C-alpha cells in the first residue's frame, strides 16, 4: 500500500484567513523530465478544448487536484470549464467527524468548535485520507447549521462562522442581532463564496436572514411557515424546501419574500409504513425525494420519487430503479445530498444509495444500499434509524470548495 499522498491546498480567497498548517511536500508540477523544458512548454500550451476533454474524464477529487497542480495553464483550464458541477462523474468525499477525546464532553450536545476534527476520504482512493481540524482560535461553543459549497456553517448566538472543509480557512460574517425567541435552525449558501452574487441564508422559526458576502449587515425577512424547514436545495435556479409533514415548498426573496406550498400529489404505489424525514436530491435534470419506510416486514427500505412538474397538478412519481445513477445522502438533512452518473467508472455501483455510518466506531464508514434492498439487513444494526438533527457535526458527504470554482 502506498503511503498517503500529501497535497497542497488551493490558494484561499482574499477574505479568508488561513489558520491551518500544511505539509511542506507538494504535488509534482510537471509531467516530464525537468531537463526537457521545451517539452514541458508543449504540455502547458495544450488548448483549453483538449484540456476540457481530459477534465471530463477525471474519476476522483484527487485526480482534479493533480490536474490543477500541474501548471498555471492547466489550473486556469479547470476554472474555465464550461459545464456545471454535475458534469463531473467522480463521487463526493466522505467527511468523518470526531472530537478530540481529551476535551470531549459526552453529556452535552454543545462542544468547542476548536475540538472538532475530521477525515476526508476519497471513495476512489480510500488509502488517501486527509486529516483536518477546525481552527484553534475559535473558543465558542458552536452549533452546526449545515454545509454548502464545501463550507461547514456554525453559529453561537450572534456569532457565525464558515469553515472550508478542505483548507480549514474561515469566514466570519457580521454579528447577527436577534431576539431571544428566534432560533436559527439551518443555513445554506446560495452560491460559492468566490462568486460575486454569493449570499448566506439563515432560517429560523420566525425569519429568514440574508447576508450578502462582503457586506457588513444582514437583511431580515419574515418567514410565513407553520413548520420548520427540514431541508433546502437549489434546483434549476429555484429554492425548494421540504418541511416536517413532507410538504414541498418554494422559497423566493425577490421581489418580496415568499414561501409557497407546491401543489403536488402522490402516486398510488407508495408503501405505507413508518416514514422518516425524507431527503431532497438533485439528480441531473431531476428533483428526487428519498424516503426511508419501515413497514415492519421489509426491515426498512428506501423509496425514491421523481418530481414531475409537467403533470397538472404536479406529482411525485415512484422510481423502481435509479438506472445508471447513484445517490449520496447524509444523516442530517441540513447536510448536502449528491448524485453521480455511471459510478462504475470509479468502482461504485449504480442504482444504489450511499449513506454514512450512524456509528462513529463503525468499521464501515459508509454503506451502499441498492434501491429496494432492506436497509437493516445490510447494516445489522438498529442505529440506522435515520432521523432528526444534531447540534454537533455528524459524518456527511461533501465536495470541497475548489470543485465549485469550475464553471464560475
């Protein structure tokens, strides 16, 4: 087995402060002998059209890192790649969260952010596990609110913090002043931090708070909703959310804040049983809902429904197979979900749903459940009752912020 490869992180954005120390070793930045300078120049002068074809063939995040580290022109080709993030066929990284044992308090759901550590594991190259730690100079007891575009989002009363999962750089939004009845429950970035129109949205039981990245103030909107929003996703330029009774809603901020229920009906082929909070997953040009149903006979199975907006009214249509897609869901619904086409390319399996382990001590950091297969028979553990939210950071799937520079 080869020793873990030490990688150099990308240069941080100007408004981020680097707080992590990095290895001194770097990726080899040339593909040929250093004595053949003319040949190196040939590699560097490859046209973007050819480099984009190579990018589309990358099968892992580490391949993307190696590509961007080759030379300046190759890195520039990555950031000029014309397709969206869903054009990539490599899977997200698995983030396994943990706490420094010396400072871990098992009797509280709040912990110092500086106590957190995590491993980033590539499903394609599992021997290349990257160890990361939260910034040490963050003494507050922070609550986890979500993860967007490669950034973990935390809060502590009026203090907010965004931490890059890969570089461990941080961004501090301005202080948020709210009344004592306002409980911030979840958060989402509307675009990568490197984007000119990036903003952070916070959702409470009473309001939506918006921070335009780079400004010094928050905008407050009343939230007209009877229930907490479980999950929020961006699909075809629109914000969709699902609440506790599995009601699909759309959220818009302009010209006036508006939370509207989507008139959608269910098909007749739904399995009746004990349902848990569902997941929304953007899968290519489809919006899917993944539900875990325990009917006390099948030992728990996943159901997947496709949102059909062409019907009148709109309809959730059950999918018997995912065909050549694989889905990635996390235990906490505020964490991002992903999809990947043709997972066999990197050693994965189509028609499967990948789930992180619910146990931090599990020998299997994740499982792959084929659609229609019993969940509990695979895990042999009742710890896979996938429900609820936690104030702590749980294991999840994530794509580092570097990936979202593509196509921007």
